């Protein structure tokens, strides 16, 4: 079974030792690591189509499994040449435009299993790990920033499949960048798959003047067959509410007795995130078994909120429990933020942090 690329892991402190501090870390991530880590995160190492449990009341979920299974099977037909490179005979059968969309786009709400299905598609695609890539939208744009556009095209252009999780177009620059990148990859014969909470034709709505970028948005939409997945958030389906925040002393004690835990003041951590590029947030969490936070308060502004969303995603990918004192996670973002253009990102962060807070309940010894 393919696993995530190995990355350097700092040794965990012994039980009873001083907790680590995320604010004391300033990781440097080489471009090679960004490429090597384009695989499903540890949380999704073992998922497969047959481990996805469709909700009987939501037929679109079972339909998604059927369609994606056929999509994966259709990505066969390549053989290895003598130099180990894949010869894509399917690529020569017809021009990409004549084949119709070269990708699938999984649209749905929070917690309906879109990432599970996307990772299952990656695992089911008949190609070695080095010829298929899996990353979030943010990781993809970070890769372009690290390698440059042309090198990213060359690197990903040799892949059979590119899976993009949480496909979000939050600013005009990203719209143009990703549209151009995907167009070049489709020309190279790369199949595409993506998840998002927004249909391809609706990208950009509520975030910026979509009419100014309609041509780019339409171009992106043409690459994908939309596949709607309905349902409720499985992270909260039939489960108890997230445990209420603890007091600061309880969090501090738990951090000191948990090997590998980190302990940080929440406002100080938010300030530190502003000095670390989001592409490094995964490395920021290397070797951390649990994140303990004191004095959680509502985030002060949108830039800070978006950085917190990225950190929440990286912690969720790595299954790192989060123990906190202060305000509950559903009070992190203001009503104005939750009704604005980035609302879907903020609700996703609340959903994921709530799940991680539930995972951290055992750290208190209760």
C-alpha cells in the first residue's frame, strides 16, 4: 500500500518533559519535499472505495463511488518503457478536446467524504505513486511558488493523475495561475480530479468580481465533470458535541504529561503563523503528537483567519488532536466572516478542529 513520503521527524520529548512550542519553530522546506509529499496524508493512507460507507438516504454517495471507480479503471492502458517512463497509449487515441472532460469534480458540503473518495481514486489508479499526485489547492500553488511555473508543468506533466483537494479560488492571481497550469497539464494528458464545496461554474462567486474572470472560470469548468455528493457532516453524525474548552491549567498539565505534545498561547501562535509561509505549516507540526493551546480567542482579522484554516487542515490531515482553553472553536470566526466569501473555509476549519478536540478528550485523563 502506498504511504506518505517520509519526512524528518524531531524526537518527541520524554513523558513529563517540557512540551515543544510551535512558536519556537521556523521550518525550512526544500522544494523536493513539497514534491515528494504530494500523496494522500496519513489520515487517508488506508482508505479505499470499499471502505467508504454511503448513506442509504443519499443516493448520490453510492453513485459517486460507481463513477469514480470507472474513472480510475479508465486511467489504465499505460505500460512502462525501458527507461521506466510511462508510455500513455491512451493519450494518442484521441485529442483531449474530443475525449470530453479529463477530470471529475466532487462537489458537496462538509464531511460528506469527498477527501476519502479522492484519496480512494488516487489509490485505485493503476500507476506507481511517483506518477500520480495528491495535494490541496494551497499545496499546489505553493509548489508553483517553490519550483516556478514551467518546472511545475514539467514535473506534474509526467503524471497519470493529479488530485486536488479543497479546490478554492480565493483571489484573481490564483484563478489565472491554476487555470493556466491545469490547461497545460490536460494538454500533456494528465487526468484531473478535485474536491470543493463550490461547483466549477460557480468558482469565485462571493469572493471577488467573478465577471472579471469569467473566461478563466469557464475554462476551468470545461476540464471537469461535476459530481454532486449530498449528505450531512459525518464528523458530527450521531456523535456527541465537542468537549467544552478546559481551563489553562488543565491544558498545561496535559501538555506536560503527553509525550510529543506542544504547548502554545493561542494569540502568540497566530502571530507566529504570520511569519511562516503556509507551505511550511505541515513541517511546523513534524513530530507533534498533540497540540495544546491556551487562551483561544476569536481571530482578529481575515488574513489571520485564513492562515488558521491552513493550519487546521494540516493538523487534521495528520490526525493531531487539539486540546484548548478559552473560547470554543465555533466562536473563532466572527459573524461577518461566516457570512462572507470565505465562509466555506471557516466552516470546514470549525468542523475539523471540533473533530480534533473530540480526539483530544483522552489527554485530560477523564
